[in-house]
C-alpha cells in the first residue's frame, strides 16, 4: 500500500527531536556496556528508552486515530481502519 | 555506587552489535516521519524496536542473575540483590 | 456520567462465558497456593489469566471503537471520545 | 515434575485473600457487562484486575527467587533454575 500521512511541520519536528534523544540514549547504552557498567543501571536506562519509545508510539496512535481512522469512519469505511488500529494496538501493547 | 560488571568480550561485542542495529532502526523511524510515511507502518516499526530492546534487556537480566545475583546469594548477601532484581524487573516489565 | 452501551445478547453471553472461565482459573490459583504447588507453575497460570483478561479487554476496546467512538466521530464529537480511548488504552496496555 | 513449595501459613492466607478479592472483581465485570455498563468503565476495571494479578505474580516471583532459586544456586544447581526463572519472567512480563 502506498498510504501516507501528512503531519504538520511542528509535530514532525517535535517527534524527530525526541527520536534523536532516544537514538542518543541507545548509543549511551552501548557505551555503558563497553565500560562494564553495572547491569541494573543499564536495565534502568533500557526501561527509560522503552518508556520514551512507547510515548512516541502513543502520540502517533492518537494522531492516527484523530485523522486517518476518523476520516475513514466519516466516509463510511471505518471497519477496515478500526480492525487495523486494533491489530497495531495489540502488537504495540505487547512490545 | 561504583558497582561494575565484567562481561566477556564476545558477549559485549554481540550486545553492542545489536544496539547499533536498534540505533539504526530509531534513525529509520525519524526518516519515516520526515517522509510522511503511514502511521501504522511506523507503529509496527516502533513495536519491533521495543521488542528488540526488551530482548537485549532480558539477556542482561539473565547475565546479571547468573553472575551478580548468584554471587551475592553464594556469599550470603542475596536478600539485597534479589530485592534489587525484583525492582528492576518490575520497572522493565512495565516499560 | 451515566453512559451505557447496548451490546447484543450473543456477544454478552460469550464475554460472560469467558469471564466465568477466568473466574474459575483465579479460584484454581487459590487452590494451587493452598496446596503448596510449585511457584513457576502458578506463575504460568497467572500469565494465562492475564492473557485471557487482556483478550476480553481488546474485544471490548474494539467493540467500543466500532460503536461509541465511531458514533461520536460521525456526530462531530470525536475529539473527547478519542482522547478517552487513548487514555484507557495506555492504562490497559501498562496493566 | 512433582516440585512443590512450602510457604508459611501467613503468606498463603494473605495471597489467597487477595485472590478472593480478584475473583470478586472478575464477577463484578460479568455484572457490568450484563448491565450494559459503559465500555471504558469496564476497561478501567479490567486494567485494575490485571494490575492486581501482576502484583500477586511479582510477589510469588520474589518468593520463588528468595527460596527455590537461591537454594538451587547455593547447592550448585543454579543454571537450570535461573533459566527457568528467566523463561517465566518473559512469559509473565508479556502477559
């Protein structure tokens, strides 16, 4: 499918900024392992990255529901869109 | 605390290799957002990153239990070590 | 709020049937503890109950989105409904 | 395997008391569905049950690590016990 979404420039910048911070945190974990840092400290950092990633995901999920899913519902094609939303919900919440 | 852990070189290399891949995936998400890619596709990628991060975490958790926790138990100081393990496990499993 | 939902009789019966099974499984855990059964076996059972509960939750979430949320969107009051959906989804996915 | 665990009477009573409360909450969900209660309210309740179940699970996990796993480590048979702990950890944290 060549579906795509038009996000406003401001939202995009903000999301990318947060993902750059997450990218830096992932690099930080590499350094912690390189430096033989204490496992528990690394695990705390990994939990923080996962939580930050989930937050980005929740925002995309909300944005997606507000725009793509809502548009599909308004134009009478909600069923497929809701089924897809639920599938990604489940996958995301298990990750 | 200045606790630290001595991991064998091979394990370290493998973990760092996987974290580099995750770092690349986080950069990939930035590009997907930049390119207005479909939300659901991005969310599937985010779920994949979280799953990969959890896998790294579980390995560190196992390594930590096999070495630090086991050593603490053997030398009669298991209580504190187990309490710490449980705390980080809870935090990790909620993330 | 005195919101309520009209589910069809068939769906209700099915959900209640599954919840009765879960109720029985929770009673089973009590017996396992009473009988000093092996912790790991109990934990496997608890994981099964949580997974079954989540499945019931996901079905309610889908049903809710298909009806309440879709209706709210169609009648131009989607924003509040979607915000509520996201909040409960976050709470649910962390549980 | 006929492994078993000896829990002290007090701990057992407490755990069973909490499981009885969870059992009552699962019955409460059935009534909420019977009465066509609002989906979101039911989902909030389901999240509460899952969180309560997880709490019971975490306590069993801690108890198991403090006793069975620690004993196995002390008697030089830690490897199998830790592998089993990690497996149940993963299953539990995904549920």
